[in-house]
């Protein structure tokens, strides 16, 4: 959705009327600003004349699977986690009426904190807080995985068994949808799918899986505490080691190419081995199969990136200066990294 489109959709005051009806304090007409960095669901900072600040999340306008970018699902998850030890924003309201802004959306409170996503963010983040942030990151990931999903009302969120097999099928299907819209071919993705599917580890630990747990989806305090975990659109039930594999696969160490934004090459952050030791100690879980999950994570990231490339190429994500052609090349780089990771199994 182009930035101008949001303003046009709000011109009739429908969003303001909905906010008022939902009991969300509002003074004057709400103003929305697209938050830079979002490549999937669209995220807006929403303000009003009295200085109220909220966050609004809505899906992109096309090019995705029917089950993808379900903001109602996100709303349900953060609402359910409100009473747990997992830090999440406060869910304020969900709108399923497309007539209000042209798509379903939800509103949550604006949580303070810094998104320490990439190398420059890591360099700005206080050196003395980096070790604490690494430890808190693992503590919070453990809390996610230890949530009693039945107790918090998420027991019917999805199937629990055969998570990796289901994910391999889902992302191959999404990849094929994406390449069909751009009419290009990336055969390595298909080949890697078959290799990964032939040696899936047994699912030893089942629980809530965030799906994209990394520093770029966290709000950090200057003291190294995680104030909130964001972007739950990929969350489901299944093999919790998939989150660990994703985290370490995207965790950059000094001298490495940045496959996904990561601050971790800066001095003071833990390295991959330290993260795994902390997670095993915190949860008591076996992490010996993590190399497979790392290869799987890089393959999945290549499939997700192909979807981003397709949406920007198709013009459904707006013009925010994002280089779609560079993203297309990045897909190949990720697929090659996944191939190299698989070769080390």
C-alpha cells in the first residue's frame, strides 16, 4: 500500500470513528506514518492532536498466500501472551471490516525501546549493555518456548506435530507463488527443499514458535533488557528448535557477510556458541541438531525474501526506496548460503 493511499483511506474519518467506538482515546484525526524497515505486514505509527501514540498493523495488498499476513492471528497471539513472562505490546483493538481502511488491522500501544537490527544499530547500542542484551534475548526466547499454550488459549492455534515438514511444504508453495508472479527461476531452492525434506530431525520439543525471533524484531532498553517482542505474523505451534536455528543462522559474527540485518558482529555481543550454551542451560533442551535447523532457516529466509522481491516488483508494498532488484540477488545469495550450510551437516 503506497504511503499516500493510507491518507486517502482516512480522509472520510472512518478510522477515527472506529478508534472511538473501540474505546481507544483519540483527539482529532489520527495521523499515520509508515515505519521504515517493514517488508511484510505494514506497520504505522499513529498519533493524534493530544499526543497519543499507537501502532497500527495491516497486511500488504497482494501477492501472498491466503493464510499469510493474518493480522487477526497476530492480535490473538499478543493478547494471549499479555499475562505471561513474554514481553509483548498491549493489544488495544482488532478491526476485521475492510471498509475502514481497505484491509483488516489491529492497534497496539507504542512500546519504548530501540530496534537494534543491523550493524550500525549495534555500533550505537551501549557497549556495556550488549552482553546483557544477548542473555536477555535467550531468556525471552526460552520464555516463549516454555509457554503453556493450552493454558493461555493458544492450544488450537495450529497443528503441533510435523512442524518442519509442514514448513518445508508451506514455504516451497509460497516460493512457487512468488516466482510465478515474477516469471523467474531459482532451481537451487527446489533442490534444497528435497535435500532438507529427506533428513528432517525428529521433533523433540514442541511449543510456541515465534518464526522470526532476532534482534530486529525486539525493542531493547539502553540497559540491555527486552521491552517487547514484535512481529508475530509467522508464529505457530511446532518445533521450538526452529527458532533457535533461525536465531543462530542470522546471527552475524565478525568477518562474516550480513545475510540478514544483525548487530552481533559488534564487540560485546555473545557469539553463536555462547547463545546455544545459554539456551541449553536455560531450557535443559538438547541442541545437537541445530546445524540442520540453520540450513533450514537460511532456505526459508530465501523463500521469504523471494516473496518480498515479488511484492515490491509488483508494486504492492509502496515506494519507500527499497531496492527490489538487490533483494532478488539476495535470494540467490541466501540459497547458496543454505546449500553451504547443508553441506556441513
